[in-house]
C-alpha cells in the first residue's frame, strides 16, 4: 500500500465522517436548511446569538437538543472503538473488546446500586449515575488486572481474558440478583443498559471531550509499542518493550475511555468490535493509523446508529444498543467471513 | 332479568337526556322514572354471574364470595368502596396505599411475579388480576388458574366505557350490582356534564396538551405519554383539549426533541413520585421556547386519581379540565360523589 493511497483514503474517510455528522445533526423531527443550521452554529460560537429570521424554537432544538446529542454519539462511538482497537492489539485477540475486562458489568452494577438505593450526593447533582457507573467500571477492571497479576506473574493474555470473563459473569450475577430483589427498578435499569443518547446535553460533552483527547493522546504515544506487541509478548520483550507495563497502562486508559462512555450512555456493543476490524481491513495494521481511523469510523457509525434510533419509529426511540447490534452484527459477520473465504 | 333491563334502559335514557341539556339538574328531574323501577328491585339485581372474565377467559365465580385477593390498586379501591374491604385477604404491593382500610393481616404480593403458592394457601374465592401483570400473553397466575382458583383477569381498559364495564364486571362477580351500576353510570353522567362545557369552548381557544409521566433527564431519557386508544386520551377529548400525540396509538415513549417540536400549550405532569416535577420541566434546557413553559402553563396533577382506571378518573378529568381551561371549568360544581350517591339512592329506592 503506497503512502499516497493511504492519504487519499484518510481524506475520503474524514469527509465522509463530517458528512455523516452533519446529516445526524440535521435529520430529525424537524427539517432545517443548511444555511440556517450553520447560522445557528456560528451564531453560538461567535456569541452573536441566533441570526434573525430563525425561530427561537429551532435554535433550542438544534443547539440545545440535537447537536450535543449527535456530538456525544460521535465521541462515545469513537472512544469505544479506539479502546476496542487497543484491547485487540494488547490482548492479541480479535474478539477482545472494551468490555472484555468487565467495565460494562461493573458500571451496570454501580448504576443498579444507585437506582435501587436512590442515593444522591448533592455535589454530583445529575451526575450520580455516570459517576458511580464509571467508578464501579474502573474498580472491576483494576480488580481483574490485579487478580491476573497475582495468578500469573507475566500477565499473559489468556489469563487476562479469562479472569475478565469470569469477573464479568460474577458481577453480572450480583446485578441480576439485585435487580430481581428490587424489581421496581428493573425497567429503568434495563433502559440504562440498552444505552441512549437522548437528553444528553453540552455539559456531558464537556466532560467527555477532554477525557477523550487526553486518553487518545496517551494511546497514540504507545501506538508504536502496540504494533510490536501484536507479535506477542515474548517478541516485544526481545525488542525492548516492557510488555507487562505497557499492557497494564494501556488497558487502564482504555477502560477509562470505555468507562466514561458507558457511564454516560449505557452499554452499547458492537461498535468497539466492528469498527477497528473494518479499519484494519482498509488501512492495514499500523496503529498510528488504526487508532485515529477507528475513532472516526466508530464515531460516524455511532452517530448514524443514533440517527436511526430516533428517526425510524419517531416519535418513539429504539435503544441505540439494539440498533448497533442489529446493523453491526451482520456487518461484522460479513467482514469476518469474507476475509476467511479469501484466505482459504 | 327484565327488571334489570328496565333499570339499565332507564339509565341509558337518563344519560341521553342528560347529554342533551344539563346532566346534573336533569338527573334529579328524572328521578321519578328511576324510583318507579327502583324500589324493590335491589333484591333482584342479580345480573347473571359472569362466566367469562374481561380478557375473555372462561371463569367459574363461586356463589358466595368471602375471601378476595386484588392484584391491582384500581380494583382494590373499587372493592373497598363497595364496602368489601374486610373481605380482602391479599393485595398487590401497589395497593398498599389503602392498607389502613384493609384487615390488619392482609397479605401482599408482587404484581409481576406473584407467589402463587402463598396465594393458593389463602384459599381465596376470587382473585382479581390486571393487565399490568401479564407479560407477552403469559399470565404469571397460570399455576393458580390450573389449581382451580377463580382468577378473574381485567386487562388495562383503553376507554372510559371499558372502565365502566370493568366496574360492572367486578360488581357482578362480588354481588354488588347496585353499587357497580351507580358507579359506572355516575361516571358516565359526570363525564357528560364536562362534555357539555367543552362543547362551548370556541374553536380558536382549543388548547394542545402534553401529559408527561416523567421529567426527561439522562437517567430517564425518553418521555412517557400516550396517544389515541387510551382512556387518558379520551379524558382530554371530553374536556375539549387536543393531545399533541393524539395521532399516535397507545402508550408511548417519545423523544425530548419530538416533545419540544410538538410545542404544547399546556403540559400536565402525571408523576406524584417526583415532587416539584412541574418546576423541573420549566427549568429544562432547550424547553424555554415551548409555549407551555413560556406561559407558565405546566401543572402537576394527581397521579393517584388518573392512573387507576376506575370511576375516580372522573375526578381526574375535572382536575385536568381546571388546569387546562380554568376559565371554562372554574364554575363547574358537579361532584362525582353526589351523582354516584344519587344514582345509588334511586336504584335502592
């Protein structure tokens, strides 16, 4: 693959992604012309206020409701697929995902506890659920990693994946037990677990955005090491990479990305699995390109899924987790099996 | 049976006359007709004991009812008002609101996953269940039904007429026909009184309404409301208001964006569990240009009254009417209780 070809593909992808984002912001229950849309956006960014001739209602709908939602979907999709891409590389397992180490089950347990006990800390007003979900998600991952390091000094991939799975199932068990005991809240919990971008505002974006930027930057710095580590821990060690340390740090960063996404939007599957694989097929295995492209592809895919989730049955909403799985699963299967057949 | 038909016919006549002019005043004028058939009828008001429940299942109601289990608050409320509170041996946990009107040792069961063994152990003569319990067509009470207990299912009613029929059904099962007729006809008469006022609302003053059962937030992202084919939609129809989601069908979960776009004149908050819900809606980001919020027409309504499908929805309808059209309904003095008692007196003579 020539450098030039890759550059062209990146440019096309970026344009496509921008187009999808605009589409996601524009489509919905009310129609807006591109001119008005850009008028509203520039009015807010420059602080001049909404241009004349645009109804204040349109302004609230697009600036306060739809834009943060679409951007949130984009960021979460990006965060999930980047962390998925890293996990697959770090654990040398094509089926590894952001959720392999139990972030989602931990976060769900945290959410369940908050919903059941109806706890609220005034300081966290409105952020209680995401905060607890995030903390519980991270605790689960840290627990899984420490267990793995205790059992296996080299922290081999098989150990990590197995412990992650066992811990996930265990934590899920606790959560199911709790939700059976307190069935009043099970519907709310179920809705939370299905994931949604509805009613997410700028305040959520403002927290997610810096976290994404910082985590992404750190992961980009380790992208070279990740390339080497995809050959296996032994080879990596031979080439001077401290596999264990890199693995632990990168996994924690990935979990941070996943944790914060799950905390804000619920458990949304498939994008973390599908997007990186598609990107690898298009751009090759180098993580310097795979990571940013995963972000773009994952983000665009999620923005598109959210668009579908809110428009297909409007005014009803389909949980976005269901949409990603419905579209993602067959697509992923296609990509996976198509490449197998070629190999055979 | 003939006499029953006479009573029902008379009442039907009453209703049709009442809708023509003022429902409440006419009721008293027509009382003579009622009295002539009412006097000694009560002993004979034996509308046949139903052989099918409201869901269409075959049931065999025992002749004598001494132990009742009610698995829905709306039914529990009706039974208590029928004067049967002391016969209730078991309730669903939501019915616990009425615990002080029930025997001290009344058992409580989960509506969604009832302990059928414990229910059977109480050897009830009849168990009233509701649509809230059945999930995907399977009744969580199946093993109870198989054990031969009379389980009378009352699916969630979708209209005011359905509510009236449900009350008549409960009455027929427990031998309280006179009361049941009084409650259901009382409700019908009361509603026609409200309809009479709504007919006088000029076309250009008709308001659009959104009833929300929660305040949208990141935890409850969608708004629970309803479209046509629900008794709540009919309540809005009766008072002359227009449901903004009236073109949709059934109970709905709509997105925040669609609710804002619908731009209702009035928002009613049907959520007692959330104190200050109306103020929370007024403070929501992005809602400041919605007419109801701009004009301060967001009201908290009593969830207990409107969400239990029995005759009390009449009171709920009046409450909604006074919120939406205070101008037209503020002078309305009709009382559901009075009409109900009136009708009952006429039947009993």
